[in-house]
C-alpha cells in the first residue's frame, strides 16, 4: 500500500510536470505563431509600411492631378496647357511640328 501511494505521488508529480510543460509549449507556440504573435506583428508592420508607401504615392499623384486641373481653370489658364489639350482633342498639328508616324 505504501508502494501504491509512492507510485501515485510520482505519477501525480509527473502529470503535473507534463501538464505544465504542455501549457508552456502551447503558450510559447501561440506567442510566436498565433494571431497576435511575433510573426503576425511583423506581417502587420510590413503591411502598414506598404500601405503607407502606397498612400504617399497616391497623395503625390493627387497633387499632380490637382496642379493640372488648376492649370485648366478659366481664371488661371496656361497657354501651353490649352494648346496641348486643343491639339489632343482636335487632332491638329502646327505647321512647324515634325510628325513621326509609328506603325502598329
């Protein structure tokens, strides 16, 4: 009977040790690979950086388009821009222009 209680005590300690080791392994794995783990944080940081770069590019493009629109407004029309747009829309060229036809 004493042997059974000693074996039972050893098995209880072993089960406690294995349960603790399993819990530590699980939480370690989740801390590294989980939804909010280290790898996910790196992916979020990379995605945030990519989106920040894309936003900066889109803002630059937006500013360039705003400048072009401001050049076409009636109050501050740019003669060069007016000539460029009129040639594009009408398909006309200046007699002094050199026209190069590209075959398709």
